[in-house]
C-alpha cells in the first residue's frame, strides 16, 4: 500500500522544479508486524538501490536521508526501509535503555523482505547501501541469503558488533550471556553494545545474536562475498583505528578512505560520500 509523503522541489526565483517524488510504503511482514519504507521510483535503466540505516536509528537519519536524496536525484529507484526492531510501524529512533527483543535474524528477515519487494518492482539490478550497523546487517544478509538480483554492496562506516568498546568488557559480557542462556535465564539485563555503554537492555539471547557478527566474522564475510563489496570509511572516524582499515584491505575489500570525514560524513563530507556512492552505482552495468 502506498500513500504520498512529499514532493521534493528545488525552489528558484519564479520556478518550482520537481526533483523526486517520494512515497511511504507500508507493508505487513511475515512476522505480523507492519513496517515502513520510503520509496522513490526512478529510471528503469538505472540500478535500484536499497539504503539501510544504522544502529537504533531510522531511514530519516541525516546520513541516510542525504544518500537517498542524492541517489533519487541521480535517477535511481531508491528504497529506504526502517527496521521495526519489534515495534509496529516504528517512526522514531529507539533508546538504548528500551527493552530490545528483536534478534539479528529477525532484522535480516526484514532486510530479506524489502530486498525482494524492491527486486519485484524494478527490472534491473539491485545495489545495497548501508551506513554503520546497516552496513553490517546488509553484509550479514548477503552472507546468509543472497539474491541473484543483488549485484553490489556498498558499505559506509562498516562496523562490527564487538567494536567501539573495550575487548575485556565485551569478553566478560559474552561469557555472562552464554552462561545465562545455558541456565535458561532469558531475563533482560544491561549490556554494552555499540554506543550503548552498559545500558543496552535485552535478553541474553538477543545480545548474543548480534555479537556473533564480530570482527572476525565480518572479515570472513567480506572474503566470501558473492558480489563485489565496496567499503567507504571516514579518515577521521574515531570509532576505528588503522588496524581495522588494514584488516579490511587484507580481507580483499575495495576500500576508500575519505580524509577528514567522521563516522557520519557530516558537513562538507556529506557531498564526498554521496559522490563516491553514486560513482559506484553508475559503474554497475544495467
């Protein structure tokens, strides 16, 4: 089901020039939840692009929205879903200390739904673009249930589930969560995950479903990817250091570092990121 969202226009003196028409798609998932995505139909001869947001955010996060706008203006069909995270028709970001009940597998089920939804409506190839944790989840989807219509994955600020935090903390929490699962204790408790410092509240099995995608597994997925994977990182991204960039190169990733850019490619680096993504999408044969 579609309902109009907005008509994005460029206002010049005396002119109103349409740039792209955006619609909100509402769909019932196999889980029974309702999910939303922004859909911008484009030119049929250009690749369609699915853009996925990062950790606990939505399709309206600035980095993602900028990419969606740029790709739509380039003439590409663009789909930007918001993962439900277990919340019906989720509209806003989710706080760390909310109770998180959705597993990584359930996230990937939703990604699978939207990839198939887009592929059914566009005759050409599909490109996946993720930001931060969205990059991780698209890589995980590609590793576990690839689709022949998907021809390329472009990751930006590619993360891994045990990143951003002290290894000793992660090791202790994983051991505690595994012990709780063995003992049948699935009560929610506090974990450190991504930028949630000791206040990510979830059952141990949910926490562990994400932690399985640690740095080693991400690098393995890059080495075994069935399609080309492009990795774009910010040179001023304080969440990573040169060791992660070196590991990405050794895993065979096609890596570009945008010097001076942060994890979110804000300020002037927004345009550098958009140009880099569009150049890669345009490189793909129809």
